[in-house]
C-alpha cells in the first residue's frame, strides 16, 4: 500500500522507479515529441502527479502518443521511400485529384512532356492533350471517379499512348486517381506491320494455285490455305477437324502415309499421288513435304506444298498412248524412220531400219550409224544435216548407206524439225526410202537423154544450115533480075528465112534445146534488119523493152516472124519524108498473158486501112501468125502506128 504524501518529495518504490526509467527512455527516443517539448524532464512530469492512478493514466497516454508519433515517422519515411521509387521507375505515373488536377507526376512523365515537376502540379491533366482527345479523357476520369478502372488510347503529337485510369480508394471512398501512361507507338507500328504482313501473307497464300499445309508434332493440322477447297472440294473447317489422309486413293494411301510420317523424323519427300475429292472425283497431286524447325533448330512440325497435276498426268498418259501408237505404226511402216533429239543424237530407229542395217537400236544410237555412209557422200551428209539443225529447218538429200549384206544402197532421206507445245526445238524426225532402182533407171534415162540431145542439136544445126542455103539461093536468084519489085520480094523472103534461122541457131548453141531467151533473140533480129535497110540510128531512135521471157519453139518462130514483118514495115514506110523518128519494141508477161508491141511515130497507115482487106503479104502473114498462137491483134493508127498482139502462155 502506498504511503501518503508529506510536505517533501514523493517517495517512489523501486518498481515504480524502474517503470519511470523505461518511460524516460521512450520519451528520449523521440526528442522532438510534442510531449517532450512540453516537459523539460521527467522530474517535472512526476512533480505534477499526485496519485498512482494519475501516473498510470499519464504513462498510458504517453505510450499512445509515442506509438502514434512512431507511426507518423514510419509513414513519412515509407512515403519518401516509395516516392523515390516512383520517380525512378521507367514508367510514366501521374496522380490526380477528383477534379482532374495533377497532384503528383514522376520524372519519366516530366521527361516525356518536356517540363519540370513544378510546372504540372495543380494543372488540369486534360489540358495536356489536344482538343480532339480531351472529351474522351474527361469521360475516362468521370468513370474512374465512380471506382471503375478503365483505359483509353490517345494520340499525342506523333506518339500513341495507352492511359490506364485506376481509383485511389480509402475507407471505401475514392480520394484520387492514379494514371499510368505507356508509349505504345512502336508496338502499334509493329502490330500494324504484323497485321499487314499477316494479311498480305493470307492474300498471297489464299490466291496461290498451290495448297500450303502445316502440322504440329502431334500431327494435328494447324494451317491450310483456301486453295485446299478448290483442290479437294472440302471445307477448311472440316479438314481442321478430320484427317484428310483418309482421302488418298487406295493404291497410293499406304505409300504416302509412310513417307508423310517420316517427315516428322526429319526426312523430306516429294511424290505424286491421287486423291478422292468431295465430289468423288480422282485427282492427281504433286507434293513436297519438309520438316519445320524453330530458331533453335528444334523440329516443331512439318509443312508441305501440294498442287494439282491432273492435267499434266492426263497429258502424259495420252502421250504414252500416242507414243505407243506411233511406235506400232512406225515399226510396221514400209519406210525407214529415225528420230533425233535437240542435241542431234539419234535415239530411235524403227524395225524397218534395223532390219535393213542388221543392227540393234543400241548399236545404231548416237552417231554410230553415220560411219556406214559411203565415203563419197559422208561430207555432204554432215554439212546438210548440220545446217538443218542450226536453222531448225527441213532437209532432203540422197546418199548411199551400207546394207546388212555389205552392199551400198541409195537412200532418199527427208527430215523435219520437231517442236513441243511451247515451240521449243525438240530435234528431228525423218524417213528414208530405198531409191537404188530409181537411181539405176535415172542413169539409163540420162544416157538416153544425152543421146537424144545430141540428135536434136544436130537437127537444129542442119535446119539452120538448110535455111541458110535457101537464103543464099534466093540471094543468087535476085542477081538475075533487075526489077526492084522482085528484088524486094527476094529480100523480104530472105529476112523471113533469116529470122527462122536465128531461132535454130540459138537452140543449137544453147544448153536448153527447147526454150529460147527471147530478149537476146529480138535484139539480134532488130540489129540485123537495121543493117539490111541501112537505118541511121542517129535519126531513128530504136528502143527495146523486153522482160526476161523464155518461149518454146511453138511460140518463138511465129513471134519472130511477126517482129520481122512489123519492124521491116516500119523501116521501109514509116519514116518517109521524116528526118527523125522512133521505133519501140516491147514484150511483157502479165500473169498468163503475153503482150508483144511494135510501135513507131511515123506517117501512119492510110485512113481506110483494114487488115482484113489488106493486099500486103507481110501484114497478111502477121494476121495469120497471130491467129496461129491464138492471139488478139490490136492496131492503133494515131501519131504513128501501134501493133499489139496479146496471146496466152
């Protein structure tokens, strides 16, 4: 029991002293405590205490105050610590009041908006952004004030920001707003590029004629493009849920599935096989399957390409059938058939050829058979064959080739170039026939023709000589008459005989005993008549315009006589009383019609001239010869005289 107080100091028991000492220590722990500031020392505090109850109350109060003080210091230290952290983090963080004014902004945000912290405190957060974005930000702030977290994408200058709004809640009341800002410009650009590339990839693969597959290591289909629907008729969704491997053609199924499973073991394969479509049709496909690896070279699946080769396969089958028919036809043909490639090597000979040669296909292939060509024909064959290959043009030649009995036989070889559907040169195909008997007959015929040519040449020579004799006799006979009329008749007859003699002379001297080069012949006749009639070439201009025309003897003789008569007539009568004049001889061929023209610019024919009532032997002869060659005689008597004979070839 505690003693009553006296006029002196209060007596304190040892236990109490111990407790007061502990309180003192707690007080001195916080020198800046308001309680410590009010009381200079513990003795002053004790002096005011009168009872134990008061002391306990004081101690209890001091303890509470001390704990509160310690919590405040701790909170202050903690706030300083976290504020320091928030300022240093590599994220933008801004704290707002409920009215949208900025109460805190970290250093990262200040750097982004390019101002110091003091500039932002108390300013409206909304005003940091362009007018076009302010309404949406205001809505976001209103929403977060109700306690709802939300975010918003906003454009700021050339940047794209993601704003995340979160409420600051204390005792279930929103006391503020925390906003985290994230620059997503790069990620948005990457995302846009990724989406663009993905879209482009999808457009490319879905518009390809090739099917693209991808399977993971569990053999589950993870990707296939839209082309699969065109190829198989099955919907993509169906293929993702069902195993399309079941739709292989029965005879191909086991082989392809075995190879396909090996791709999951790192093996690649290409094959051609048949599938059964949704409509039940059979299609041929070509496919290439390969392992699929990640960046660490670890297999993560397989991918493949598949395409429709039905058309090619059908063409190949048709080609094989066609080749089979060709071989059957070629082997039974009575002619010798060969084929060569674009490299000029021979790779096919039919049975007729092989029997002729007594060789096998292997023995003849390449260029081996060429050495059996007669040595006198070998160089000619090589030259023609090489030129044909270089020009990719057809050729035909004759040569001697050794038969299986060792005898040489004459062959006529015709080669034609071959081209594929794209007009690429593929080589030659040729056929040979044995012309040995024909060659022998040609030799006999040639000898016979040589004999007949000699005889015909001799006939022309003798006819020419006989005509010259007749011409000489007429010349001698003309010496015995002094009548100019008869002398003129003899001269004209000589000229006619001479024109016929020229033809036989030309045929005798020509290598062609049947046809005559008429241009030279006409020139010869005109020059001879010019000399006979003493024409002055300085006064009478003679023009000969003749195409290169070859006439047979049936037309050559009549035309020669016609030219002789008309030119003679012009020289004798056309230029009487004229000092100057011109004579034109033209001979042209237009399609199948010949046109022979003799024209002068002399005095012309009498006005009442009619060739049907003509007494001139020369003109009567012209009319008769024109009819003989089935010609049409046209006479024009204007500015001289023009005779034109049109006759068929």
